[in-house]
């Protein structure tokens, strides 16, 4: 994707805005330093970011106290929901974050310019939510799986609105069985049935999870049922397109409160902004191939080191497709993803 050229006046405006932001951050940093020196902030204590709003964020202290609205020291950048931080409480009820802890994992996605942008941190599993409506496509699911594999965060497939499945299950059941055979956990849920979330509750216990998936698949509706005390905006399916409207504007972390079903093994959820397609333009062909877990035993065994797995003789992946070790549909999905990289 080529970058849009800016006029001289536009460049001047951008530079002016950036300079003003830097000046404000520097001034705020000086004020923080003065307050810290004057003892206006309390002792350092650990916390976790539960929501992010530009230069301010909500931090949840350890235990069960309410979150505190904090701002960042000028030298801290790139904090996201799920980050573990060190912060200090102010006399006015607010706070300041002074340091970020080491991340166990981070979920990133490319922005419109192809630059990786962190979305959430310290995640144990990525729940890829899809539904009977809007109709799920295997290639989109594969894109999420490849993205998850690239982060090193364990993916889980969640089929929502399972009550809309035909009795036979149809092609969607065949698709789910294919992913289960590869070793991916598959959970079916329904907010319209009693006990329709039992399997999901078990999967969420004692883990920090992030929900991703197309708009309209019911991510916010699921969280609303899982955490009935939280107020979430629920979007309905558009009647004309049968596609969902975006309902979540910022990533937010929710904890199962005492008294919930999994009180003994409480889990945490991160609801991320709805996206209709997970961009993979930051990955190359090799990384995409490694994101298809059934390819891994065959990679590196082609006759030619620079094999692109198209029509080359001695291609180990093509041979695995012919023998049935790799499903032809999965290989076709891989090729579509790689071709989309070439187009961008």
C-alpha cells in the first residue's frame, strides 16, 4: 500500500501538532517530577491496565478495589490493556503510572500503514469467535489462526449462536471437526439456551483471554452474559447486509467477580474492538506457512530451498496434499493468504 503524499502545508500542520503534543507531555512530566519530589504521590504499588484512553488509562490495583484513572509519565509509551504496571496514587484520587512490567505475551495487529500496533498484553489464549450468522468463512478463520500462531498465544475456536445450526450440523460442523482434528480446541456456545455457556465458562477459568472475530458474531453479547453486572453496548445485526455493526471502541479487561460461576478459578476477559478482517501484511510467506500447524513437519523438506509451494517439483507441501496429510481446502486457504500478501 503506497503512502499518501502530503502537501507542504499538511506536513507543517502535522509537525506542529506533534511538537505541541511533545511540549505538553514534557510539561506534564515536569509536573509529575515536582509532585513526586514533594511527596504528593503515595508509594509504588502494582496494578493492571484494564482500559486505555490515549494518555490516560484505568488501572486496577491488586485485590478488589475499584479502578483508578491514571496518566502516564512522559517517558512511558505503548501501554495497552492487560499490561502490568507500577503506579502511585495521588492525593486527588487519581494516579500516575511510573513503570511497566515485563510482558508475557502481546497481541499486535497492523494499522492502515502496515505498522504493528499492540492491542492487548499478558494474554493466555485468543478466543476466535464466529457464528452461524454472519456466515463464517474458513479463510477468515485461518487468518485469525495464522495471526494467533505468529504471536505464540494459544488460539481457541468459539462457535456462537449454535442454536441456529441445523440438526445435521451441515458444512459448518464438518469445518469444526477439521479444526478439532488439527488439535485446536473448539467450543460451541449459545446465549439462547440454558447451559449454553458452560463449556465456555470452563475454558475461561483461571486464564486471561481476548475475544477477536468479525463484527456481529456476538462477542459483546457473550461477555454481557458472562458478566451480567457489566454494562456493555450490544449491537444488532444489520437487516440488509446481515453483517455486524461495531459496538466496542476500546479494549477493556473484565474480571469474574466473587459469586460468579467460576469464583474458585476466576478468569479475566479482554474485549477488543470488532474487526472484520485480521490483517496479515506484517507477515511474510514463511511466517504464514508456519501459521498452518499441519505444514510444520513438511517445511524444509522441499527439493529446492527457495520453494514457494506452487508448482515446483519436489515440493513437500504439494506431496502432502496429494497424500491427504494436508487437507486441500486448507492448502487453498494458505495460497489465498499468500496471494493477498503479494497484492498488498
